[in-house]
């Protein structure tokens, strides 16, 4: 089976460097354009199943990626929602640096050790996201393809599991807006990473697609 694991498009909060977590922030004009370009890229790709986070930025990205003729196949799974940042949500990274500097430093240097204030840890995200990921691909045939649209932290913990690396290495790869990760294998526990953070549909080969907050 093949799995296209994507991230949602840019939101205004992404562009501003605000931690949004489970706040339901819609796509920006840039994000809408990124998702539309993803749709153009996938227009001729067979997709047999599509699942997204219920947060509007992921749901909208998935619908634009599928296109009008395929969006009816989309379903959502709350297990794919972004990490809950708790009291950090809505704050700029610079504001968090002033209010909670030690935790922010740990989030950058040892993310696997951090419990978000009033929110989740990476392990807690994984404990709900991996079962949702498994549900999304359950029963797929060897030639079937699933599109899964989720979020930065969700994609990262899933990819850490597939790559066999600890959550402490979460920041050693990137997840750009509407990026595509292609995974292939016979089942969810035996997947290879074929493409990682592929955003060629909207970013030049040496382009920058980094956000200031997660």
C-alpha cells in the first residue's frame, strides 16, 4: 500500500509565528494556494481513501488536494488533530520565550521531555495519532493509496515511528506546509519512507519553508 501523509497549508498564525495547536485556525490565502497546487499535483494520482484531522485547516487542505470530484470520499478522525499546546496557544514564539523560557528551550533541545502547560506531550500525541493512522489505512490493498492530511507534530511522531528514531530527534527533519511524505509497505508496521517533506509543488528545490512556531 501507499500512503501520502501530508501537512495542512499555511495559516495566518503559522506566518506570524503563533502556536496554534488545537485552535481551529483557517488557511490563509497562501495556504489556500498551496493546497490548490497540491491538488494539481495529485490530480492524476489514484487515491482510494482520504482521511484528515477535523481541524478546518487540515480538512480544507484535504478537500482542495482531492478536488471537487473526489472530496466526497474524505472522512475525519480526531486522533489526527494537532498537539494541544495548552496555554501556549495563540502566543507568539517571542511571547513564550519571555513567559516560559525553560520549557521552550527544552521543547527545542529535548522535545520528548516536555509536557505542554495544560496540553499534551509528544507521547500523548503519538498514543492517539498512531491508532488513527492505522485506522486510516486498515484494509488497504497492495495497490491502494491513502491520502492522510494532518499536522506538523502529528506527522513528525508518525514519521519518527516509521523511521525508527526517538522523539528526541523530532527536529532533525522538516514538515513544510502541504508537504508530501510517501510511505510504502505491506502494512502499517512495515513501512518504508520513499519521500520525505516533498513540497516541490510550491517551493523551489533550495527554497525555505520553515515556520517559527510549533
